[in-house]
């Protein structure tokens, strides 16, 4: 039978952005305070996640905010030739502002404004909801560069992202700008079906979790966006029912799952044991549960 088109259409709707926009503005103002220890350095505050990509649903509340320091950067040099790496090492000037100090300064800027509502987590700094303000997760990041060429400071090529360190000291690098830009380009290319279909999958996931059919936390929105990003544009269109069936059939019968990419096109979507890819077993569990729900509706 399949899930009725009317249900899919309801699931496709974007949630309210009024409170999230207000929350983002409040957090941004706190991070940009003139009293912050990093004030005067080059940094940028921006939205990422569902609100940043217009894929938020009604049930969503957390607002994901990034502050990226640009005066200090970390690098991935694995793609450089020995000659280019030598040129990089010769030009490199070590930073004096450590990540740990920077994160503490971001934490203080938030605590000065929001007091006990601020809690430092393993990856993000949480600012709990209060009144009309939604919960926000703030990532204190520094610029990240994946170098492809380095002949000199003014003759280089790199992909720019962000990086931060978790509680275990592991460096996590990601590319939110590329994710957002590629997702928007794909949305246009799919005749604007992509983002509503992401919201359909997110609502479907919420129902699976509520029904205890799927374990909470194994199908993050970021990876659902990545999953649909790989589906060819011609598979989208006509109706939400057609989009769902065509996408799932392509993923299960035509796609080479080992070659699927995250929407940022910097990492494989399905990979074991990394912070930046979806565990294959988790992805398969979601896909199986989604298809089962469709077939048994």
C-alpha cells in the first residue's frame, strides 16, 4: 500500500524558523561580544545543521551554531608532494593561541551572557533553552585546510573547512560550507524536491524511533541529507511517493554504497569508525526500517 501521499506531504513541511532565528541572533551577539578574549581576531559565526540548511521539521528544537577562528588553522597535508610539503614546512609559522585556550574563551563568552544555562560537552558547548530561547549547540572551531598544492604562501590550493577537538583530544574536521552549498545546488537540480524529501525522511525516522522500531541517534539528519544527495536528480519528481520509492530502489539495487559521498564531497558517506561518516550498520538499519514501514503501512 505504501505511506499515503497526504502523510508524506505533511511530513515534507518545514518547521517554524522564527524562534530559531531569534535564538541564533542571541547566541551570535554573545559570541561577538567586545569583552570576549578573542575579540579583535578574525572569526566568523554562522548557522549549520537543519536550520542552516532549511531542512528543519516541526519537532526540531536545537539550533546548531559554529564560531570559526580564522587567525589559526590546522592542515591536512596528506595530498601534498614531498616538495610541496617541504615548502609548506618552510613557510609555516606556529600559532601561539591554542585550541584549548580558545575553547575556554568561547565558553566564558557564553557563560558571561547565559550563566548556568551553559554546559561544556564532549564536542559542543550547550546553551540550554530558557523562555523563548531554544537550546543551542555551539561548536568552537578553527579553520581547517586540506591542501592539494603548496608552492608558497600565495601559490597554494586547499579546501577550507572547520575543525575542533573532542574531549578525548581527537581532531574532527568537517566542511559545513561545502555541505550547505552542494545541498542547495542539488535541491535546485532536483526541481526543489530534495529538501522536502529530507524532511520526509526525518519525520519518518522520528516515527520509527517513537514506535521503538529504530534506535534513537543512529540516523542523524546530516547523514539523511547525505543519503538523498547521492540519488540522481531524475529519481525525484511527480509525487513524494514516487520520490521515496525511486530513491530507496536506487539506493538498494543500483547504488555502489561504498562510493556514496557525504554532501560535502570530502568524505565517503558510509564508513566504519570515523567521526565524519555514517556507520554502515546504522545506515542499513535505517534503510531497512524505512522500507519495512512503507511496505506495512
